[in-house]
C-alpha cells in the first residue's frame, strides 16, 4: 500500500522546515509527496497591518503582496519542488490553489486520500490569524488524517 504525504508551504521559515521533514520522511518511507500552496484571494486589510505592528508580528509589503498574487505562489511552489528533489524525491506533485488555506488543505487531503499532512506551526498568515485563528490550528483540528505542525 502506497502512502501519500501532503505538505502545505507558504514561504515561511516554519513552512520550509515542514517541507524538509516531509520530504525526508517521504524519501525514507517511499511515500508520494504532494506539495500545496494556497494563495489568499483578497487583499490584506490595512487594519491587520496596524494590529500586527501593535502585537509585534512582522508585517512588510512583501508579506502583504503574498496574499494578493499568484505569481509569488508559483515561485514558492517551484522552490518547494526543487527542495524536495534535492532531498532525493523523484516524483513530486504540486498544486497552487486560491481560497481559504485551511479549508482547501483539508479538502485536498480528503480528495487525495492523504495519510499525513505537514505544515508550519506559524506561517506568513500570522497577521490574519490574530483575528481569525491560525491555519495550522484549523487543519490540525479538522483534517481527516494525522497532522504534523513543524516549528
């Protein structure tokens, strides 16, 4: 029986660590690796930047653009696929989707019959999570399989 791992990457340090762990485990257990990136479809409200600043969460223009463009998402996926290949994986599947990250990650895991999800415990979406709750928290509570949050 083949195993399949899903790793969600967002360009954050914790996301890259999750990818590295997932790639190592997939390589050693001969599992398939599916790498996903979700682009947030809406601009980040200015009020979130103000809240982030008050809470001491880094918020720069590059992070704001992260939510607005698929171009950066495509770059993140290319980098993620390259890292997986460097870890020794030959077959890597990638997806870029637009929408709510937690919802799409959970749906993808179910549709693809994923055995395990890897994601960063804290990503670039921390600014938004100040008001709405973290993606990793939602995925870990609602996913149909084992989840690993990497710090």
